[in-house]
């Protein structure tokens, strides 16, 4: 394990256009809006710690392979570091660093007492057996054993990970410290202290944001035409909840291809179809095939990118026809595309608000774990809804008062809260 200055300079190198530059540029815009002291921006544009670990594991065939994992801890001025762990072949230190910074703003915006972090392992989880994934997860956790903990840094699932990985992480940590520690991770199975409602929470939060945004356009979910990119945990949950509320889901995609139906897709039937067909959607009865690129430019009321970063770009943005975009993924719109959407008059609900349902439910799970008192699902959903709607209203108010786009309004609220905390705590030594 190592944390070195040269790693930090790799993250911050201006030589490449990278997700970290994009994250810093949103920070800069918010700082300008708030007329922040430049010294504070300097602090906030550097992650506090970046940890890279080698993960040597024995494959099922007896060979040894060494994978690379990261955990970036951006800022802990408001509380323990918090953020997911991504299992994906495109994971890099830069991407994880950008996502760690986003987590700082997300938690600050939602008013939950956490700083931001993110973890990731560069691998394609589909290429490993369950046993191999367990060994990878346990070794990654043990390499980070001194860097995580319920008061220090609390991982959760992200792209490519689920409750199963969180159970292995919780067990590895607990065995090492000698007693069960439910608060070390969130998004874990209910049997070991997970929270009811957590699994659907990111999708539920995105559904709530779509509902609130539609209401400002004089519409309800039941009158809405929706397009969703992604059918993983977030995409499938938001699709199901919107379908249950009466929306017409016109199209959904996965990385391997998407489907379209003018009459609207039957989401429970689609889920059953995907479960039977190795997660594939193409071929679902009553639908036609559509590419990811064509899906993003379909006319609709709400477009929900719920997959990976950089999907709406300078190349396709002028063809986007949605009235509202709910960023259920982190960073699905590039900086240039974001500016273009603003002049096209598209309402964009930024990721730090739109996908915050996951970390809000994580917070509620952590509180339940620390207090050893577990709630009914209805209470979890109610508390989450309250925090999400309050944040939505604050962002709308800020945007109206300052005449700024919603993303800038959300960043100004979040960065302002963290900056105030740094000022109040002071700089040590
Ligand atoms: N991975 C999710 C996110 O990006 C959840 C993080 C968490 O619950 O800590 O917000």
C-alpha cells in the first residue's frame, strides 16, 4: 500500500482532459459564484488521501493475478469519508478521485454528516468466478483495514458491486478487529444490519426528483414519457418505480444494446426477461432494438442516464430532445454538453442531487447500525423522501435567487457548506 505525492500529481496533471479536471471546473464555478477565498479552493481541489493497493489473488486454475484497487478520500471536514466501491474495467485513479470529490458535494448538499470518498478495482467482474470475486474483495478490504471504519471511512456498493461484496467487506473487517462491526459498510444484506429500502434507494431518489421536476412543468409521472439508459441496480429500480406510478417507459438500454416500445415497456416482465437471458434486454417481446446513441436523443419528457460517465457529449447534445434530464449516474454529461443543454433550455437535475438517494439511505442504514435499532421500510423511505425533497427545494430556491443553472446552484450550496466548515474549524497546524 502506498500514498505518495507523485500519485497526487498524477491525478492533478494538466496534461490530459480527465474527469478530475471536469470535477475541479465545477468546483471553480461554484467558488466564483460564492466569491470564495482562493486558498479554500486550493484545499478543496486536492483529495486529502489517495491510496492505491495491489490485490494479488489465486485464480480458480491455480495461477496468481495481481489487480489494482484504489480508495480516494477527498474531504472529511463534515464527518467520516463516505462513498461507493466500483468494480469496472475502466476504473482509474483519476476517475475515482473525481467521484470522491462528487461524494463530498453530494453529502454536503443533502445535509448528511459525511465527507466524500470513492473506491474502485480495475476489473471486469463478469470474468471472475464468485470465489475469485470473494478473494479479491477480502484482500482489497484487508489492504485498507487501517483506512476504513465506521468513524473513518464507510464504503458502499457502486457500479459492478452489490450487497454481496459489502457482506464480504464487513466480514473481513469484523474478523480482523475481533467483533461484528455493522457500521463499517452500508448497502449490506438485511441479515447483517442492512437497511430495508437501501437496495432501491438510488432509483427511488431519482424517481422523486423526476416527480418534483415534472410537477414544475405542470405534469405528473402518470402523464410522462420516460427514457432510461442503464438497467443495473439504479436503472432497473427507477424504471420499476416510475412504471408503478403510471409512467410510460419508452426505451431502456444496457451497454450491449437497448429496446424501444411506442406503447411503453412492461418493466416487471422486462426484469423477468433479463433474468432469464443473461441480463440482455434485446429480443423482449413487443419491443424493437435501439442503440444507446439513438436512445439518448429520443423525444421524451424525462431522460434518465443511469449508467456511466460522459454519455451526453458535444457530439450528441444538439440532438437531445428531452425536456428534463435526471442524472441518476455520476457525471453522465460532459462539461461542454452541460453548457449546450443550458442554452437548449433543458432542465438538468445534477448528479449530486439526482442520485443522492443511495447515500441518504446509506446514512440511515449507518445510523440504524450505530444505534442497534432497526426501522420499518416505510420509515426509511419517508426519511429519505424528506431529505431529498428538502434538497430539491433548496436548489430550486438558490437557482431562482441567483439566476443560475441547477448544477451551479447545487454546487454553490454544497461547496459553501464545506467551505464554511473549513473556515470554522481552521487549518491545522
Ligand atoms: N455509490 C453510491 C453513490 O455514488 C452510494 C454511495 C454510498 O452509499 O456511500 O452515491
